[in-house]
């Protein structure tokens, strides 16, 4: 069972062939889209995004910041 978890974690860190996004990047984009819809396009605080992302996938704050920066987020 332990080796399966290690394998699953390694596989989820690989970019998908369809769009080049990892599972974590896809979760961040999905959650970001939902939150922007809820907030009617208003600027979104990073701690709110982090809290919602943690409901779906485990990652550190530094990892989230790196993903958001890599995906091209800008400060409002």
C-alpha cells in the first residue's frame, strides 16, 4: 500500500499530455475560476485561495505561490 501512495504522488506531479498542467496546477486553476465567479471578478486574496485549494490537494504555501506565479497571476 505504501508503494502505491508513492507511485500515485509521483504520477500526480507529472504534467498531463493534454495541456502540460500538473494535477496541482489544474486544481489551483479550477478553484481560482470558481472563486472569481463567487466574487464577481473582485480581486482574490491568496489566503482564501490557499484555504480552498487545501480542500482538494495537499500543498505548502510556497508551492501555491510558485504555481500562481508560474500561471501568470498579477497583483491588482
